[in-house]
């Protein structure tokens, strides 16, 4: 079971981009991991939705790097806008200050 804990933390460090934990209390660790996991799930969802609508091929990690640096190809930006707009239409949400 100890090895599964090591594998879990390796996955957290690689995919959630949490190389170090900022707090030492149990609550601080849960909050940081939970926030990182929410960001990962949202980016993964956005990547999967946009991947269906674009012609440019990007891996997930390449997508995340370009997303945070603001260097996504125009196809991906327009695909993201379309996916978010479709989500807003389905669930009746308004998108303030988008675009």
C-alpha cells in the first residue's frame, strides 16, 4: 500500500503541477490538492470539448502549456469559445466578459 501512495503523489506532482505542498496541516493539504484537481478536471474537460472541433493536433500537456502562456492556435481558441458557448446555452448560463 505504501507504493500506491508513492504512485499517487508522483501523479499529483506530474499532472496537477503540485511539486511542493504549501501548508503542513491536513486542511491545507486537502485544499491545495482539491484546488489543483478542480483546475485539472476543468482543463481536461475544455481540452476534450475543443479537441472535437479543431483541426490542429495538440497533446493535453502541450494544450495546458500553451493555454497558460496565451499561445494557443486560433483554431483552439475558437473551439474553446464554441464549447463554452454551447455549455452556456445548454445550461442556461450567461457568459459575462467572455471573449
